[in-house]
C-alpha cells in the first residue's frame, strides 16, 4: 500500500476515534441535561429598568443598543415613551437572553462588557464601563436574574418516559389512566381509543397540556402528580382517592417523574 494512502487511513481513523470519545460531552450538553430557562417576569421587572436607566457621565444602554444593526438588542423606544410595553419587552427578552448564559453571570457578555476589567469584566466595550465591581447593585441584580432559572417541561421526555407510567398496569390497583380519563374534574388524560393501549402524538400533546397544570417546574414535591400517589410517610399528600402507588421517593417511577419536573429532556431511558 502506498505510504500516502496509509497515512490517510490513519488520519481518518483518528478523526473517528476523537469524535467518538468526545461524543458523551456533546450529548450531555445537547440532550439529556436539564433544560433551564430564564424568567421573563424577573427580566421585565428588574433587568430592563437597568437597561433604560439614566447614567451620570455616560449614555444609557438603550441609547446605543436600540439603533438597529448588529449590536442592537433592544427595541427602539416609542416616541415620547420612556418604557416598553409587554410585547416590546418580550421581543427584547428574546434577544437579551442570547447575551447571557443561564446560571453563569461571569460568562454572560451582558454583564461582562460594561464591567471594568479589574473587576473581572471584558477588556473592551465601546460603550464604556458602567460597573466598578461585582457588588454593584445593578450588577448583582443582573446576576441574580441570570442565576434564577426555571426548569422547562420537555414534551419528548414526557411522551417517552412519563406517559408510559400513567398507562402502566399496577398490581393490586387500577392504572392511573383508568380513573383519570373518564371526563370530569380530575380527568387529565384523553380516553384511550377503543382497542388501543397507547396514545398517538396528538393525544399525547393534549395530555401534556393538561398535565402541566399538575406539576410545578423544578419542584417535584410541590407537584400534585408526584405527591398524590406517594405515601404520606414518604412526603406525599394526606389523601388520594386513587390510593398510594409509591411507598418511597426512591421508586423508579417516582424518580422518572421527578427528573422530568426538574427539566430532563429528550427520550433518554428510565
Ligand atoms: C455609547 C454607546 C454604548 C452604551 C452607552 C452602551 N453600549 Fe454596549 N456596546 C456598544 C457598542 C458600539 C458595542 C459593540 C462593540 C463592542 O463590543 O464594544 C457594544 C457591545 C455590547 C454588548 C455585546 C453585544 C453583542 O451582540 O455581542 C453588550 C452585551 C453590551 N454592549 C451591553 C451594554 C450594557 C448592558 C450597557 C449599559 C450598562 C451598554 N452596553 C452601554 C455601545 C454602547
Ligand atoms: C381508583 C381510581 C384512581 C387511580 C387508580 C388513580 N387516581 Fe388519582 N385521583 C383519583 C380521584 C377520585 C381523584 C380526586 C380526589 C382526590 O384528590 O383524591 C384523584 C386525584 C388525583 C390528582 C389530582 C388531580 C387534580 O386535578 O387536582 C392527581 C395529580 C392524581 N390523582 C394522580 C394520579 C396518578 C399519577 C395515578 C397513578 C399512579 C393515579 N392518580 C391513580 C382516582 C384515582
């Protein structure tokens, strides 16, 4: 075999091995890790006022950052108005969120650009430095927004891992679906189609919408779906007409539900 071909094969092999060994990292980032999102209300109430605030000796953030063009992340203010309505704030929020890394203030350009370099900020910001230290009240407010993340409920995880639990047969008790798809106040599941023992994607979508009312993202023990069928001794509710299905929070089914409520994503196994 000519030497160059041999070399090519080696290189190709190396690339394959490298991508194979780095795959778990990529997967952890993209798929199965908790999905966190930033809080809009907190943004609107605490962050946006800072971007609008007048600044002694410097222009306001909004003055430079609402002019259109590449570094414009704020809507132009409506003439004569000095604040945003809710829809404008929402559009701002969509852009501003791309300038921060949830949970990591010091990796967020929104916080680092106007912070002096001595305080850990970026080397350069054409708009000048607005904060001398990370204990500046404005900086702290932005940091606490970036650090306040709420779990989001993932549909794929729900469909692959949660719904099967609600459909599973239970020795000594009825299935959740038997009692909770009959219509009426505590019905949160669609009736199963006659002769079929699972849901199609549309039905799952409607179930997902209703079940979201029964859970508090990020808080399994405040979620009726998890607390009602859990034994009282294990932290469950006092009463559930449908009986107790899990005697401990270690029950694999309960753990799966908890992971979903805490933001697990994708169809990763139970
Ligand atoms: C005098 C105008 C001016 C002011 C005031 C100003 N900036 Fe800037 N800012 C710029 C310019 C120009 C850039 C792009 C060049 C650079 O990165 O320095 C920029 C870049 C940025 C970026 C990076 C944008 C991106 O898309 O990567 C962020 C974030 C930022 N500024 C935040 C702020 C914040 C927060 C304030 C208020 C505390 C502020 N700026 C005040 C002019 C300004
Ligand atoms: C034998 C029938 C039955 C079974 C089986 C059953 N439940 Fe229930 N469940 C009820 C009834 C009746 C209520 C309403 C009264 C109450 O809260 O106890 C209820 C209430 C609930 C509620 C509160 C609903 C609301 O709208 O506030 C949740 C959540 C719940 N059940 C979850 C489950 C889960 C999860 C399972 C399966 C692990 C399950 N249930 C199994 C009968 C049942």
